[in-house]
C-alpha cells in the first residue's frame, strides 16, 4: 500500500484491524498518534522523561486496550482517556517515589547535580496545573492545553459539559490562589 493510501485509512478501521491482530495496522495507529500521546502526557506530567514514560506505557497498553475500542466515539477521544489514565498512574507512582527520595533531591541541588527551577511564567502556570486534583487538571489540560471545547472535553472525560465548566472554574480559583501565594513568597 502506498504511504498516502496508508494515511487515508480511518482510525476506526485501523483499530478494527489491529483488534483482529494486524500488526501493521497497530503500528500505523501508534505512528499516527504518538506525537499526540506525548504532547498530552507532557502537559499532564510537565517533565520530558515522565512524558516519555507515559507515552511508552500508553503504547504498551494500547496493544491490549485496542480490543475494547468499539468505535462508539472517535478514536482520539478514546485514546485521550487512555493517556490520561496512564498519566494519572505515572503521577501517583512518581509521588510515592519522590516522597522516598526528597532528601536526596535536596542534596543533589545543593551539590549542583540537580536542575534549578526556571522562572518562566508558562512553566510556573503548568506546574501549578499539575498540582490540581485529577479531574481539574485533566479539564484544564484538555480545554486550555489542547484547545478543546467544554463539550469535547466532557465527551473525553465521560462527564456532562457543565461538570467540565465547574472543574475549570474551580481550577481557576485554585490556580489564582496558588500563583498569588507564590508571588507573595508564601
């Protein structure tokens, strides 16, 4: 099949073929959506290494999970949910590990081995977003990070559109408070 033809095959058909064991179809799905997977993972985790780990985890999960894709929603909508679940799992794991290694991290910074924090407002904002509760973080990531409407984000998160609006509203209040606290040195 020519490369142009391969790109024209809809995601749903590729997913169906992958579900039936077609490795080429699975490879094309991964290739087609890897940048998307990584971008969402990066917005949710904030670190290149963590985003790479999440993206790899999603690709591994995708091999098993594609069997559950039934085409009721767009493939990317279904894939968003898979990425968010993997990122959530990765963040939980990192929180457990960072609690154990916090003393070592402070030592590394003092010894000049760690990475200093950058004073970039966008980085500070996304760092604050990553501290939000799961649902608020995901809603903000989808609406502001990925430019989705509240309706699109609601479909991905499997909630009502007003729920997305509420999560975004609550997130804005928390972010305002957190960022004002940082600028005041609290």
